[in-house]
C-alpha cells in the first residue's frame, strides 16, 4: 500500500478511536481544573466531537496537498488560530441555532490562546508531522532517544492533547467574553455554575490558572525537558508527562517567564549548597561526638576509676 493510501487509513483509524473515547471520557481523573469541566456532559461531548471533526478535516486536507510540510512550517500558527476560531463559531452556532461569533482579535490576544500559539510547535504542528512521517525530524528532535519513532498510539495521544487543548480554549474564551449572559450559563454549564457567585469563582480560577501556566508551569516544564499530554481514555481525561527536548521554546521565553527559570536555577543552586553544608555539619558533629567528646568522657571515667582505686588503697592501708 502506497503512502498516499496509508495516510487516509491512518487518519480514519485514529479519529474513529478518538470519537469512540469521547463518548466515555466524562469522568475527571486529573486534578487540574479544565475549562471544559464546567460543561454539561452532552455539551462537553458535542464540543469535543466538533473539535475532532474540524481537526480531522484540517489534517486530511493538508496531508493531500503538495508541500504540506512546508505549508505547516510557514503557516502553522495561522492555521491553528483559524481552527480555534472555526471550532468556537461552530460550537456556538450548534448550541444556539444562530450565528454567534466572537471577535477574532480578542480571542487571539487572550492569554490562553497566546500560550497555545507560543507552544504550537508541539501542540499543533508535531501531530501533523508524525502523521506524514513517524520518524519526522521534528519528532526526533523533541523525543529522541526516549522515543525513536512515533507509534500510532503516540500520534493518537498527541491528537487527544490537541483536541482537548482547543476545547479548553473555546470554553475559556466563552467564559470570559460571554459570562454576563445568563442564557449561556443555562445552556452550557452544569447546575453548579448557574449561580453567578460560583461561576465568577470558576472564571477567576481559570484566569489564575492561565497565568500560572503561562508564567510558571510551562517554563518549569521546558527547563525540566518535560511535556504533559492530556489524553482521552474511556475512563476519563488523564494527564501523562513525557520527556521532550524544549530548548527552542525555552530560548523564546519572555522576561517574565525567564524569572521563573532563574528562580528554579537559584533554588537548585541553594538546595545543592545546603545539602553540602548539612552533610559537612553532620560529619563534623559526628567526629566531635565520637572523638573529642568521647575522649573527654573517657578521661573523666578514667579519673573516677583512679579515684576509686586510690580510696580503696587508702582504706586497705
């Protein structure tokens, strides 16, 4: 079977399995707060189905075009943003039966989207490269030598992560831009979030988590050469941390994010020196106890014995 015939079959197999898992991935396994956690079960499934369908269309169309690898390299971020906007629009239209559209510039400038776009190399582009070639240079650059090629299961995990990331991005922007409309809360969210107070708390938690992720979690992961995949399982959504060489992303961090990396370096330096100091003090203390104090106690004990001997001698004489 030629490569041009293998690609559609590979895509079909993977996306069929993903669609199957979505129907059962309602239980929360990971402890991290996800924007989609607030959705009703049927609404959450619908969002993930729409996202899956749109991702499959984009990847299928790109894979049949000439110079698709070069297109993804050059226009990947633009295609990714268009995919997010299309999924957002399709989801809102499906829920309300009428055209509801958010301003694309506002969506692009949201912190959540900025974080996704800054890491699009591994979130969006890499799954496509591995579909074209399981030993794509970009894949090996990130995961070799822990992974020498992208297995079908690994490609599926990358696509799971992409779909969940887009779904979270859609709900994050809806929560921030349309939260004042009670009709949206009644249609999309679980009963717990019908209360304005609970919903505002949920929204504030999302904003805080986005800040922590952008300026702390992601820089630490890059510095530690790690990447956390959100994976769909029939038992729910879980997280899986894998090795990933992210030096390219590390070099592009903003000054704010670099503060986190500097703090980690300082912490590692201080902890290392403290461990050395504690070890030195413990060795010194042990030497002091076993030698100096031990000899001192020995001298006192010898003096006591000598004193007793002298007293006995005096008594006998």
